[in-house]
C-alpha cells in the first residue's frame, strides 16, 4: 500500500525566532499531517482504504460534509465596487422613480405661476318670444374677461412650486445615497463571504488528510474515543461554517443584484480589497458636514423654507383679487348708435370673510413651527446617528488592528510551534489540528473585522450624507493573496 503526500517538503526559513507566513505554516502543518497518515498506515498495514464510507466510522459523516464542497472560481463575472456603484446609479429602480418625481415637479412650476384661463362670453338680451330667431331685434353682447390675482400671490405660488422641486431633488439625492450605501454594504458582505469560502477551500485538502490520519489511527486502536469525538466536532464545525458562508454569499449576491436592477440570481463575484482608515475625522466636523450635505436634512430645510412662503401666501388672503372684462355690444336695428362697447371690473371682498382667512393664517403659522421643530429633531437624530456610527467604525478599526498586529502573528507562531513539537513526538495529532483550526479562525476573524469596518464606514457615510474622505488619510491593509 502506497501513500502520497499532497504537499512537497517545506524548508524552514533562516532564524528560529522568525515567524512564518500564513501559507508557509499551513504547508508545514499539511506535511506533518501527511507524515502522520503515512506512519499510521505503516503501523496498521491491514487497514485498507475503501471508497465506500464505513457506517461504524464516527468521522465518516463529518468527512462527507466537506468532501463535496468546492467554490467555482472564475465562474461568474468580476465586479469592482466602483463598477457596482456606477451600475446602481444608472439602473436602480428606486433612483429612477425619484428622478421622475423631479421631472414632474419641474413641469408643475410653469402651470402654478400662470394666469387663469381667460373667458369669452356671448349674451343675447331682449330676444322677442314671438320671434326667438330674430337676433336683429335683440341686444347682442360679446365679452372677454381675465382674472388677475392680488399683487404678490403669483410670485409666492411660483416660489412654493420651486421649493417642491428642490425637495424632489433632495429626495433624489437621498435615494442615491441610500442605494450607494446599501451597494457598499452588500458588496463587502459578498466579498467577505467569498474570502471566507476561499479560506476554507484552501484547507479542505488538509482537513481530508487529517480525517484519513485520524481514521487510520482509530482503526489501529491508537486514538482514544475522546480524541476521536473531538476531531469529529472540529470537522463538523468546519462543515457548518461552509454552509453558513454559502448562505451569506447567496444572500449578499441577491441583495447586490437587486440594488443593481438585475435578476437576483445573476452570477456575480465581488473583486477588491478592504480599506481601513488610519485617521477618522472628529465628530463635530462630521456633524457640520452632515448639516451641509445630508439630503434628508436639506429636504427638511427646504420644507421649512416652503412653510414660510406658504405663511406669506396665507397672509395675502386679505389682498383682493380682480377681474377685468371688455366687450362689444350690437344694439337692435334702428337704434342709434347701434355699435357700442362696454368695460367692467370686479374685485373680491376678503374682509367680509375674515374668520376663514384668519384660520388659514393660523394654520400656516402652526405649520411653520411644526416644520422647524421637525428639522431640529432630524438634526438631533443625525448627531446621534453620527456618534453611533463613528463609535462603531472606531471599534471595528481597533479590532482589525488587533487581528493584524497581534492575533494573526500569535496564532501562526503557535501553529509553527505545534508542527515542530509534533515532528519531535512531543504532542498529539489533534493538538496540531487544534492549532491549525485556530489559525483558520483567527484569519477568518481578521477578514470579518475588516469587512465589518467597511460596512461601518458605509453606515457613517449614510449618517453624514457623504463619504468623509477630505479630513483623513486613507491606507489599505492588504489582504493575503487568494489562490485562484
């Protein structure tokens, strides 16, 4: 019986105290597992491997869970964050709806500032009942009339309509901001799920070798039941992670495609790096930026200004409106003169209906105070959202730094020591497997921390209304190379 190791022998780097890179340490641990499987097979030569799973083998079920999993690298088109944002801005249905509302509001402005339609009137007076067709004996009147609103009313109405346009534009920018932030979050969620799957796939071969080594040693009676159950639990947890990451990738992909205005099942893969900022702006500068650039706050401010204009228009109710008319009158035959003209004017008397107009003015004044209070409430809520988002971003940034500077080097050093101890018969195989799983968990935690920071920065952008890049220095923490 011949056993073949899947990895070549590794050469130790110069300097005993020097830390190995993650890939080098994993190769060493894989080589150690190969040696373990080879040694166990030599000691239990009677145990022939079989293609059929052994029902009495406690590790068979755990091995089956991870045996069939493999990612489809290159099966879907790559999409960068910039491409995703560009497609979303052009194709997202919510943005299209908001853009049409702007067009509708702009089309309404000319109609509001225009005069009412003029009126034409014909009137026949004193038509004889005995000869109803004899209009030559009647007085024939032709009138043209035009209503003229009180001074300043048309200007205020046009200004109110312009405020509606500004609100629609702010709503459009708010929709773009929400979509852009959701695209960022979905993109980084998909990128994280892909990286988590790739990390696990890189160690599937190692896990299979560990399963085979433990199974052979179990057959030879060299592994106690407690160690066997422990190995089974570790492998089952690995399979559970794979299922969960597959689910996370599918959910993030569906959400991203929906935001891009495409079918949820459209194949796509995120391509890019995580970005962790070295310096985050101060909270006060972000608050000032939000007051100047956050679309919903600008829309609320436009609504408050509109309420002041509506109040001014309500006060114009006591300014009378006028109607002017002019016409031509054809008198009955034999009348001298027979051709006449006429002119008339009329005006409203709003002072006689002061109760209604006073109520309208009071309602408009109440709306002013309500809109101003709502604006202040939204600003106060924005302060809280910025504070929370900034605290979350700072915590995620510190956590990523802990993984980068401490946990990853420490876990790799622990695995390196475990490999050396196992090669010198100073530790058990499952201790080596525990160290390997610790490195995997730490590397996953590091990527999750960077993905969480990217999501927190997107939430901070939502709270501020713009990506806060002007007051800080950006630097990327490069992710380890992914094998394609």
